[in-house]
């Protein structure tokens, strides 16, 4: 059939033979692909016409949109933070369609968590997946829980799930206490009554890093510089720090550049080589220890144990085990540190809330004894100040998904109207659960712009009413790790110190708050640099 068509064309079109060149075939194929893409985009565009449209120059989160700041005509990577009070209220809808005119594809952005639940809560049968291109940052060490989908995700979840257990959380509690004491000693706060901290993030980032190092990787870690390696090479703790700090750089720097005699670039390669060798040795060592029943409670050992306990069909290989351990570093380090920093910022502004929380710490723990892991669930006001800061600055600010097949969404009617509507969603539609939009949605939070930890008082610790860790099977597996660490650190620090803002001349606390408590997105959402002062509390 095809050959007779070619023959008849050859007969009727004299220049036919000379027209079939590789270049022309390539052009025609490209044309057909472009046409297919246009038809697909039109289908997505038409099907989402249910929602109000915001036009923009570029799609955010994708080059060149990533490089263009948010302005009135363009949505940069932080547009959902900058326009958090306008996007949904101006459109009178909890979901909007963002249509890029110059580059990118149209996408839906929603601030409604019932829609979010349908899209992002996952499980292995979901019609929505994370677009593969959004997983680059997670995939530098091996397949893992966050980057996988479907049955592969289920396999990872079966092994990773049991590693997050009470023994691990007790270890987090213990290491938080040790690290706090170590920090006070090394920073020289022990003999001071007033400590000025120009950027609290320098402290919280280091703290969260050491906690992941010790409780995730099982590395001995101290607030002081890491001990020198016996072989004179780069200490593994230092290698881990460089790896954590250069994640993005490693994605964009070509490998050959890391062979140039520029120390910073060389370090990217050397730290990775050092850690890779070390981690493979560690897997072997831990397998032997687990087999001998010699267990420590860090997530790495627990992961190896959970893997050994699985039937062979579901076991992860060494690269996948290592991929998951590094995932804990990427997913759990900055997120926890930023949320802690925001908590300190709000404590500095709200002395009344700080006093109320210290009262609870005193009544549960008392003035002198070490807090116990059993105190965790009783310190609900301490957890609440962390939750409320994490609500106002949700570190995981956007859950990006794509429809893997033609499907439907149930859209709840506006507040005050019963019922919902079902709308079709064609394959390929990108939907973003705007976690900033969700956390500032008045449907869920009256006065969403106000810091009110009392919203969370008395809430069971794992309640899904708190949504900044996401919800459902695909919610944050490190939630309890983060909240146990935060509760213990805040209880210790607030019991010893009063947190105050470092004000400029003539500045009020409110002005300080307006100047300082602004969002900054570098992969995760955090607050801009927060300067605080600690003043030792006098005990009566
Ligand atoms: C305040 C701190 C944290 C916040 C706000 C946070 C937030 C989130 C959110 C919103 C998700 C869902 C992402 C998505 O579906 O696209 C997530 C997933 C995840 N988080 Fe966290 N996280 C925090 C701390 C941690 C910690 C401490 C760890 C590990 C020790 C961790 C490990 C993970 C992992 C492994 C996933 C992927 C789960 C899966 O795909 O099944 N997170 N986190």
C-alpha cells in the first residue's frame, strides 16, 4: 500500500525523487511532531478552560522561566510566593490555569487540598506522576523513594517505611540533646548571658545537617570541625557537607570541569568519589552487622535491616539503598533547617507566645531535667510553634505532577456551596499543588497571614489536618524525624534562652518582622536571613 503510494507520487511529481533527502525527512518528522505537540497543548488548553487563566511569558520551574524574575508580566520560580495573596483571591477560584505565551506548556495551579489529595497523595495506582525531569536533583546517587513511581515506588516504600520507626525517633531525640549541648559548648555560649546571632540559618542548617549525618547516615558528628581521616584523605563528614552544599552545582557543572585545578570544582568530584567508596563499604559492613544481630538505630542500618528482612523479590540493590540514604539528606536537611529558622523568627516577634510555650516546657519537663522522648507528645505547644512556622513558610512549596493517562478530577464547589464538579483531565496535563496557596487558603485558615500556633494546640502529632508535609501514602516519610528534632531542640533552647530580634536603630518589632520574614526559594522555601539575640533566662 505504502509502496504503491510512493510509486504513484513518483509518477505524478517529477521532482519527487530529489525531494526525499535525509534533511527533508527530518524536517517533515519535526513538523509532524510539532503539530502533534500543538494538538496536545490545544487539548490541554481547551479541557482546562473551566479555570480562570493567567497569561505569562514563561512557564515557571523550566528554563528560561527559572531565570526570569517574577514581574507583572512573568511568573518566575517564586511567583506563587510573591502573589500568594492575589492569585486565587483575584480570580475568585482556588485553581487557576497558567498559560505561558513564549515558552513552556499550560499548567493548572491549585490551592485546594482536596484536589491536592487526588493529585499528589500517590500510592502505586495513581493516574498522576512526578514528571521525570523534576527528579534530577534526587537521582544523583541512585533510584529512591522520592523519584520512583508505581510498583517501583511500592518496592522502595516497603523497605524505607520500616526504617522510620520509634528506635530511630528516640535516637533523633538523644542526638538532638547531645548536639545542642555540643553547640552551646563549642560556640562559647556557656559563659555568656547574651548571644547575638547575625543569621540564625547558619545555626539551624548546621544543626539539621549534623542530625541527618548522625541519625540518617550513622556518622559520628560533632559541632567542631570533623576529625581528620586516618588515611590523610578528605574526612567523610567533610565530603558529606560538600556533597550537600554542591547538589545543584553538580547538576549543572560538566564533569570535565571538575578536573581543572580549581579547588572548589575539584572538591565536587573528590567529595563524591570519597563518599561513594565509603558508602559501598558501609553497606557491606552493615549487612554483616545486621546478620550478626549487632544493630544501631540510625536510618542507614535500619534500611539495611529492613531490606534483609524482605523477600528477594522486593529487595533493593546497593545503589538503591545508597540512593535512599542520600535522599534523606536532600529531603530532610534544608526543609527542617528553614522551618526551624522561621520558628525562631516568629518567637522573636511574639514574646507572648514564647512565654506561653516556655510555661508548658516548665510544666512538662521542669527547669533542670533532660527532656525525655516520652515528653514529645506532651509538648504540643512547642510542636505548634514549629507547625505554624512551617505552614507560613512551607519548605516543600510545590508538588509537581503530570497526568499519566486521561483521567478526571473532582473539584469542590466554592466555600458555602455544597457539592462538587467532575472535569476531564487529558494525559500530559501538568498540575501543581501550590503548597503556599494551600497554606494561605482562607477555606482552611481564617486570617492565614497571621502567625497563630494555637491553631495546632492539642492536635494529634501525625494528624493530616496539618498538610505542609503533604497527605496520603506519598506524604513526607520524614515528618516525625523533623518534628521530633524540632520539638526537642526548641524545648531545650527556649527553656535556657529568651529569643529577641536584633533591631535596627529606631525599628519596631513589627517593622523588623515585615523586613525579615520574607520568603526566599532556592529549591525549598525558606526565610531570608534572620538576625536574633539570645538572652539567658534567669531561673527563680
Ligand atoms: C520541615 C521539614 C520537612 C518538610 C516541610 C517536608 C515536606 C515534604 C513534602 C511536602 C513532601 C511531599 C513531596 C511530593 O510529594 O512531591 C515530602 C516528601 C518526602 N520527604 Fe519530607 N519534609 C520535611 C522533612 C523531611 C525529613 C527530615 C526527611 C528524612 C529524614 C524527609 C524525607 C522525605 C522523603 C523521603 C519524601 C518522599 C516520600 C515519597 O515520595 O514517598 N523529609 N516532604
